[in-house]
C-alpha cells in the first residue's frame, strides 16, 4: 500500500505542475422527497457543480493521429487526479468511480459544458492514481 500512496502523490504533483484551473463536474442535484411536481416530472431538474483539481486538459492522442491523417476530430482528454475523484465518491456516497462518471451530466471547462464520452483509469499497485475522461 505504501507504493500506491507514493504513485498517487506523484501523479497529483505532476497534474498540479502541468495542469490548468479546476474544472467543474456537473452532477444532478439531490431529489426532494415528497415533492409531487418532481415525482410527475414537472419540476425543472437541478444540478450542482463540483470543483475538481488537479486536472490536465489536453488534445487526445486520437485527435493528434486524425489531424496527421488529414481528418478533423475535436476530441479532448481530461486527466483527473484519483485523489479528487476518491474524495468526491466519499462525499456523494458512490462506491466506485465509474458510477460517478455515469451519473455526471458533463464537465464545465472555462464555461463550456463538455460530455464525458468514456472514462479510463490508470492503476499502480492495484489502486487508481489518475482517471482519463474523453
């Protein structure tokens, strides 16, 4: 476990050094018990934006390959610290990171809402140290 903690700390440092500002993860707001308009689907859905840092936002490798081949693809990759995702999982009651990504409405980056199309995780010593969102 000691080795995994060192890898997680190293990934956090690298993301802080190479990263930009925090991004906001847009999650659905909590449901109100007993609200009949919500139960009937008449209430306007509410969202909460949760800051995530450290992160790195970059052009994905697939986009670079597509541009080299002469085709246009607007694909971006967001590398997110496992420390930030783990804290979010605990505070929102999720048991796995994939459930957080599936529940998220998207990611706000500089005021632009982007969809999470897929997510990956990089592991060391059996523990995730960084998540990639595409």
